[in-house]
């Protein structure tokens, strides 16, 4: 497996407030996130000569990297807007930044995503109002398969059937991530949750209930990459990217493979092999949790437990803050905020730099981050290591 250059590192991470940010447009939010990341590592906007971002979904905007660059007053040497699918996009931004820096196109790159998905929707709307097209409008929506909840509900139903799991296994994910979010001052959800709360929550698309579904949020996150030599001159703690692997298997829900054939398994295998470390060496896991079932499938695909045993893994306490590999200590998409998975990346960086505050995992040296776009259509896994 190809390795990621160890001469390009992450030196800064920042995030905006999350929840409702009335009056702020996507460009304002992304600029804020970049500024926060720059402050974190002691750099200035004028130091940036590379910019990579994901354009907003709620209010689509072409050439968004150009818009953000102009707003920040930049004239970068390298510019890119990416969208390979959901939370995989953030990892792909980092991968592209590494290549750009390694090839000499630029030296300091900001990777950023953020938008006003919550306050931009009409008052009568519920859920994420995605205005961009994804290709299933003609073939899937006429049959009731639209948005993201219903397709993931089909996956969740299959998971229950195939493994004899229960909806309480989904509830274990939601309760755990909410408990972790309570230690995060920048979390959208502040109210404790019990399994009884999960069972009583509104059914959205059977078997997924309201508390199985991630949040609609305003907010943004950004990371700063530069050369190892410059990071050493800056004098701040930095993080290496040990590996990154990706698998794409389908786009349409009609082409969804069997659970055991999702690309997450192969992406995880390749990422761990390239990093030279397996899941047992990870001290923190930032796993895709747009829906609770996603966490169970990913835990199993990455080898943390056997297929169908994700719920028991959580009940055993192995993913808690006192466990062998805490899961989503920031609260994840389910309880911190759904910012396209970008805050999984910022959390990994801050944990490995020892800057996560009350939720800091003692001695965290390695982290694994997973993401998937669509309905496990594009799966990505990254391994990070503290320096």
C-alpha cells in the first residue's frame, strides 16, 4: 500500500461554534473556521498559499474555493473544491493537500468545510434540506427512497435481520456519543440521554428513530497542513498522517452490496496495513455516525469486533472514555454537530496534541478516522499519529 509522506504534517485545527448561527452564510462560516485553525498554530491568513474546501449542500455554490479565497483576501498558488461524498471528502482534502505540498505547489494549506445547513432551511422544513442533485431523483425518489434517512433505514433493517441485533444496539451508540458530548463545550446537544429516551424517541424511518439520526447544524471546521520543517520552526505540537485508504463500491441504493462487502472493510484493511498498526494500537476512534447503525457496521468492518457484535462491544465499555479505544469523544455527528465529518478530523488532531480539554484521552498517540459518502458508497479510513 502507498504511504502518505511523513514530511507533511497537520499543525493546526479549529472549529466554529455549532448549532444555530443566524445571519451567517457558508463563506462566513468557512472563513471563521480557517481563522480559528490559524490562531491555533500561530499563523496568519497571509501565510496561506493553498486552500481546499467542500462547497455547501444546503445552498449549493460552484467554485466555492474561489469565493472563499477572495473573501479571505488570498491569492493562493493552489486551490481546489472537492466533493467525493460526505465525510470522506475531508480526508481527501488532507490527502490532496499532502500531494500539493510534497510536489512543491504550496507550503501552508487550509482544508475547510462549513455551512449554515440549519438556519438556511425554510421554517417549515425538517431534516437536511439538500438542494444539490445526487442522481437518484429519477430512479429512486418515485419509490419513496429519498434523502438519507430512508436509505440508511434499509441498511439498518438488514443489519437487524442478518445479525439478530436489536434496536437497543443502535441505542447504545446514541447514548454513548451523547454522554461524550456532555464533556464538549462546543456541542449542539447538552441534555443527557438514556436508552429509555432512545426507545421513546419519534420514529423517522423504521427502524431508525430521531435519536438514531445525526444533527442538522450550522458550523465549520478546518485544519492547517505544512511541511515538517516549517512545523518544527513554528514550535507547536503537530500530527502526522500515517495512512489513508478509500474504496468506492456504488452510487445508487439499488446497487448497494451486502453488508460484508461494503468498502469500509477493505479501506480499513489497507489503511492499517499501510500504517503498520492494527485497530488494537488505536487510542481513539473517530467513526462515521451520521446514523447509529453506521457506527456498528464500521466498528465491525475495521476489526474492533466481530460482525453483529458492535452492540456488545459498546455494552462492554470498550468504547467509553475509560475503555481501550474511546469512540467519538467529541460527541460525533449524532451529538456534537454534523459538519460533514470535518469535526472528526479536528477532534483527532486535538486529541493527539493533548488539547481536548475535559474530554482528553490520556496518552492518546494514534487515532483512526472513518468516513463514508452516500450510503457507504465511498468509504475512507485514515490513521493519524502524534509526533
